[in-house]
C-alpha cells in the first residue's frame, strides 16, 4: 500500500461543500492524511456522506448560511471551500464572505473555482472557453446559476488579508489519481494546454495547498500531471 504522509495529524480541517463530487474527494484525502474533518453541506445532501458519517462532523445547512459556517470553521487550521454559482442570491460570494469573516485568523483558506476567474487579467483564454463563459453568464436568466457572483466571490478573496489560495480548475474527468496536478499562474501557459484534470486530483491539490505556504495568496490554474502538455512542459510550470 502507498504510504500517505500524515500531514494533518493533530489538525482540524473544514470542508465547505463536503457532499459534492469534489467535496467527497477532499473528505477522503483529508482523512487519509490524518485530519479531523468537519463538513458543511445542505441538509438534503447529508446522506451523500454516509460512507464517512462515523469519521467526520457534519454541519447541515446552506454553505452561505453565516451561522452554520461560523460554527463549522471554529478551531479549524484550514478551510477548503467549493465556490458554486447556484441561484441568484449571492451564493458564492456569501459563502466566501462567511468563511473569510469567521475562520480563525491564521487559518489557511483554500477556495475552488474554474479557469474563468482571473486575478491580474494576464490569462489568455481560448475562443471555446470564452464562448462557454459567455453562455454561462447568459444563463442567469434561468435563475439557476449566476457566474458573475463567482467573480464577486473571487474579488472578496483577492482583497482579503487572510492566508488564502484560489485554486482554478481545468475541465474535469473521473478516474484514478495521476498524482498532484501541475500549475501555472496564468491560463494560456503551455503546461496547461491539455486542460484536463482528474477530479480526485483537483481535490488532492486543494488538500495539499493547506500545507503549502508557497501557495499563500496565489491563484494557481491546474492541469493533470500526466496530460500531454504537462509532460511536455512541466519543467516550466509555476
């Protein structure tokens, strides 16, 4: 069996959005590393965490519920947050603000989003990605998603004086782990060209970031480490 360093032994980690596909992978990776895990998820989704029910503490509630988040993050050394652009009620930005406001002062705050978020405007997007973002923003008329709210959440994170990292994920696929993804500060860099990461490895990067001070106040864009572009250009990553 592969030895997994117990980097989380004696530490508590909160996963906001624990019942989603990415969240459940983060729960598993955090437990494997010895963390005490606290999860936040909607009450109707608690059953999705049944496999871990006897190993984690669950706070049912919407992830932008400030009271729920305040209770969940108390005493946590790190908080991993999935920013989802659901609805038109500031779900992403409300979640980000609650985590920033209530997390412990020195906690590592790791947030997830997609490549569409940019920190400095130097990212170079393909025509296809630009079209997908335009369509997603248009879909606000359905009141199901609000991509602009994810931009507002990112702005809150970038302006905060916390020990944050905003992990920007590529397209995702299922499958066994290929290891920790490669990353770059800017979408458009050759190492990211393949634009594909295993979901479990996105989660692995989120958990690993909690222990990596080199990622404090960075917005790494990630890509699977065994993709063609990563294998060809990994030496120039980050």
